[in-house]
C-alpha cells in the first residue's frame, strides 16, 4: 500500500476501497453511467455538476482543489461519501490512476489520505 496523496477529509470518516477513475470531461462521466458503482472519482475542480449523474453510485470523491465549503464537499457529506478536497498528489500523472485500486482513509482528525493498493 503506497500513500499517493493527502488533503482535507471533508465528509464521512469511512474507509473505502475501490477502483480509481480520473474524470476530465462530461464524456468520462457518460462512460460511467452503468458502471460507476464502487468507484472513487478524482477530479481537478470541484465538479459536482459533472459528477451529479453518478454521485449516488460512487464510494468516494477526491478533488485537487477546494475546501470543506466547496459544493462537492457539501454534497459528498449529504451522500455520506468519503471526500478528500485539496489533495496534493505525490505522483505527476493523475490520469495513470484510472483503473487502479485505491483506498481512502483519514488520520482521525481532518486529513484525508489516498493510498494506491496495486
């Protein structure tokens, strides 16, 4: 298990494991319509409008920007989804995470940690 990012834990303190998916476009979301269940989505902007059609199927959200007051963080709390906002990755190519297994954990306080499992 390799720690690949840390940010602000903004929602459920549940520990979840699932397939990582890097979302860049609306087409990426459309491609997940029937297969979003169990996924952890990574976005670079607090794109709740983009993620809203699949949000109820996800098990976690990760965003490179934003704070606890961001729309994605608020909606993730409403859905009781683990959410990391303002994550700083230790890897350069976020897109390389798509299809790999990840785990969202928290440090018991306000830090959210993303681990790569494979």
